[in-house]
């Protein structure tokens, strides 16, 4: 696994050495002696986090932060500002200039490492989150699935997809479609919390595709609760006229005019109960097959993979 990289910007060679010694066992460390040099290095290589001093020649820490935030490709990189000053005005200036957090010198190495790990994890999560639902996105989903695979425990992954969503989106517009997506996210979260609490992970693959992961023994219950909640909510997405009719007229993916009933939800459940699952791609491949099978039915439903193989 590739090591995360950190850029340290400080005009004090002793501080640079201390930081290098503290961080080099865990991270790939690059050093710069002032803000201008740090800015050049930040633009020439990828860094997962930057640590900068507050008071420096050539370019101060706040000036460095402001320049960095002007670059759209670097605006997301988290920054920790080191300061030897206890004046609250200096700390506020640092944060207002674009720093994500600060640490007052002298600092404990353990505190710095804890702060770095927290900020990097939070940044990755925020960048990965779906902008519409704020649920974990594909990178977080893959990480969660790999963790489940590595655990050796029995688990299940439910791939969820809305049926007839495109026709709905075409008729009612993207704003209403987004409302459906957000409502679906809340419904999946509610089903997971009611059945399994914190044992259920929910992610948003994109569009109307979602995923949940949980211990295998509660996956069916989560699916049943999700279907129940979605079926209760679905009629409310439509106008009174369409709700009474029970269908809308639209075009399918081939451009043919078709009559579509109210939206339903299909779930394909992948489990390692009857077969060995060794990599994330295997989960998504099986999930896509199962979801396609579930969507062939004309109602909200879930299906499990029935294939059996040795788990050794």
C-alpha cells in the first residue's frame, strides 16, 4: 500500500528535523525551508497533508495558505499550522487564511500524529462523499467491503437500485429526481438503523444505485424493512393524478414510449455464507448479476445468490 505523503514547511532546521523524525516512520516526508519553496513543491507533487509554520521569512504561514487555496487543484489539501504564539488573534488569522487546524509549539509527537491521522481520514471521507446524499462514495465503499472480506466473518452486501427511475426523472425533472434519491438514502439509513444499528454500513455508488453491508444474519431483515419503507414512501413522489392512475407514460432507455408503474426498489444480496469471497470486484460482479435478476420482477423485492462453493 502506497504511503501517504506530507509536506513540511518551516524555516527552522531543528523543527524540520524533529518533524521528519516523528513522521518518517509512517509517512513519506518532503521538507521546504520557507513558504515560497513550499508552494513550489506543493504544485509539483501530490501531498496528502501540509504542515506549515506561522512565522517564516519570504512568505508567512498565512500567506502560504492563502496562495495555496487560490489553486483549485490544491484547495482541498488539508493544512496544519504550527505556531509558537499563544495569542488567539494569530490562531484565528491562521484558520481564516485557509488552515484546517493548528498546533502550538512545543508539541507532543503523539498529539501531532493523532491530529494528522484524523484530518487525513476526514478529508478523504469528505472528498469521497456523494455531494447529493453525503453518504460514503465508491472509495469508502471499496474500503468497507475489503475490511469485511479481511475480517473472515460472515457478511452480506445489498446492492439497491430504483426501478423506473429514468422515466420518472424525465417526466418530473431533475430536481424531483434528486428529491427521490435523497429520500431513498434516508430510507436505506432508517432500515439499517432500525434493524442493525451501527452494524449496517450504507454507501451511495451514484445515481439511483446504493449499497448496504452488514452481518449476514440481518441482511434479509434490512432488505424487508427497506422495501416496506420505500413502498410506503413511493406514492408520495407522484402527483395525485399519477398516483390515482398508478402509472405514468414515458420513454424507456431505447426511446420507445412505454407505460411505467410507480417506482419500486430491487436489491441483490451478495453473501460469503455459501461461497468464498476474496476480493471486492467479485462482490460487485455478483451484485450486478443479482440486481439485474431482481429488476426483472414487477415489484419491490430482494434476491440472494444461491450458488454454493467451498469457503476454504
